[in-house]
C-alpha cells in the first residue's frame, strides 16, 4: 500500500511525464512528416511549439492538459486534507496575531486595573 506522500509524488510525476511524452510524440510525428517532405523543418518546429502551448494551456481558458492534471491533483490533495502553502501561511499569520493579542492581554492583567 502506498502512502499519501507517495501518491502525491506519483501524481506530480504523471503530470510532468504527460507533458514530456506529448512533446516527444509530437516531435516524432512531425519529424516523420518532414522526412516525407510534407512539412518544412521550420514549419514542423512551429507546429510542435503550438501543440505544446496548447498542452500547457497558454491562451486557453480551460488550462490545457497539464493544467487539468494539476487541477485534478489539487482536488485529490484537497480530498486527502492536504492544505496549500497559502492556507498554511494564512493560519500561521493568524496564530502570530493571536499570540500577540494574548501577550498584550497578559501585560495588561499584570499591570492591574486602571
């Protein structure tokens, strides 16, 4: 049985691997078209770059393939109860504020009424 940490690591590697695999396959397919003379080398490079921009979600409101994988990963982490860095920072800030208020109240109580 895998731990939560191992599951998270596998999901992250999957999202990175999907992008790398997509580029590799695109380059292979375009290289074949270039070899057959159906595409020029420059045109092939542009097509691969455009495809990778789509995979990353550049200019697309849906976020691309990698964005969807990352979104799914965030959903899994949320279900497991893993907090984000921003949420942790917010709680830490609130804790510091509460500790400061408590110190002020303790000082006021030590000084006595008035």
